C-alpha cells in the first residue's frame, strides 16, 4: 500500500461496498488519468492483492483498478488483463468483470482473445471468457462487428468436437450480435443435439432472437426464455460515464453459461 501515492492509494481503502454496487463509481472522479495507467495495471494484476482476505479493503483494489482501466480506455491494459484471465479465471470477480473491461478497451483485446478462443490447450473457462471479449468488442465497436461474428462462427464450426455447453455459449453470442449469416451453422449444431438448450433455449427460440421468426410456431419448451428478445445493452454493461455491472439479462445469460460448463465437466 505504501508504494502507491495519491490518488492511487484511495483504491486501497474503498473496499467491498462500492465494488458490490450494480452501478460502478466513476473512478476518474478520484483524479485518475491516463498517466496512472501503469500503476493501475500493477494493482489490477498484483498477486498479493488477489490473495488478500476478503475483509481486507486492499483485497478489493484490483476490482476498482480494472474498472478504472476500462473507464480510461487505454489499450495498453489489454494484454495484462488477458494474462490476468489466464491466471485468475477461478476468481469469480475476474471471470465476471474482466471480459467486460476488455470489451471496453476494444480492438486491442481482439488478438489475444482470439488466440485463447481458438487454442483448446487453454482452460475452457478462459476460452469462454475470450469468446465474451470478442462479442463485447463486436458489440461496442461497430466497425469490428463482422470480424467478431466471423471469429465466433469459425469456432462454432468445430461443434462436433466441442461440448454442448461451449457450443451454446457461442450460439448465444452470435445470436446477440444478430449473426443471421451464421444461422445455417447454428441450425446444424441444434439438429445434431450438440447445443445445451438450457443456455438460450432451442433453435426456435434462437430464430426468434435473430428475427428469423416473429414468434415460436410450437409451444415453448421448459428452456425457452420468458422474454426471448435480447436487450440491446452492451454485454459488459458499459455505461458512460460511470459504467455498470451489466444488464439483468446479461447476468442471467452468464449464469446459464456457467451451469452449462459445470454440466460439461461432469461428462
């Protein structure tokens, strides 16, 4: 703590309460600027802080630091935060928030996220997080939309050799991005029973989400979403200027994804 001077030292004292708010504080109001980015990266990735006890306010400093990095938008933070995903993916806060922050950082995160998505040597949770980063960037940066869709669709082409939960996560991101060109690919995976229905519902539900059907032509299944239409909030929940913890639908979607991964591990 003594190594960080004002205003960085304030992150060490904020603790759990502001971290747990659904709406993020605007950390720039603390006086944080682009010149603090290297120190913020150091705090966000500090193993000692990640190992601190929950009751220690300093243990919450990485959460505040990576949020501040997202709000500042400096692309130099992308690679260190991708590395943090690799090391700390079992940390629920890292898994939930860092992909959204990387989405806020934008195209600088795409290369590293693509590498992780395509390499099955990475832990599946890291690959899922990488898929989310790609979807976040595609949503937040319209000029990279088609690139993001193409990357996610390329990975879904391997649906025969992937778990149904992983396939469902890719389908969900493609549907959320309105990827109608990938509809035949998604349909084939559903027809083969290679998609976990608990994540996005069945193929009819996804067609409604894509706008290919106005409504279901058969009765809803137990997995059908109550409201099949996607909200158009960014997956990261990015709100200018303060940021937010993510829309309710986005959080529900990620909960279903985690449950699907757990089912895959049991097989």
